[in-house]
C-alpha cells in the first residue's frame, strides 16, 4: 500500500496540471476593455484559438514569448477569421495582419512577422480596424 501512495500523488498532480484553468488579463484599447487569455506554455501556444466556433468582440489571446524573434502563426483548425497583432518587447505594435481566414486545406499558410516580436495578440477578424489600431501604437498590459 505504501508503494501506491507516491504513484497516486503523481497521478493527482498530473490530473491537476491537465485541468489547470487558463490565465486571463484585461487589456484596454481606448475605452474598450478586452478579456485576453494568456498562452505562455508550448501546449497553449500550439492550440491557440483552435476549435473555437465564436470569438467575442472584446476577447483575445496573447501569445507570450521569453524573447524577441520572428513569430509565425497559422490558422489550422481555426474556425473564425482573426487579426494577428505582432508586438515588440516594448509592447509596441510592429505589424497587423487583418482578417486572416481559417485554413481550409493543408498545408496551412504560416503568417510570419516581418520584424522580431515578443508577443502576438489574436483578436476577432477586422476588430483591429474598428479599434483604429495601427503600427507604432503601444498596448498596455501587465502579466
């Protein structure tokens, strides 16, 4: 019985890790508040917004990296159009790709930033235009 206790504890910890709740932050664009889900693990970044049938107007996902590099995003298993907003380490918008459509057949296109980025923010397609976001704008958030 004593041998089963460590195995049982490891199993419980594994199950807790699998069901860990996502992290969220608030982000403001002018007077518009967004609820933004954080993707900072490899698994969260790999899944991203896949399989979500709807994206609310004031919702997004922020991909967080430990350094600046060229970042690539693809739309595999994504059901809605998204805006891809690339940010540098100073949280300044360096590029926006508007209204990126879902990938309908493989191979899926990868949307690689033209400059190095530390963050990628995904929001509902064409929402960046309605918010009048542009290159050079700074986005303020605390992780």
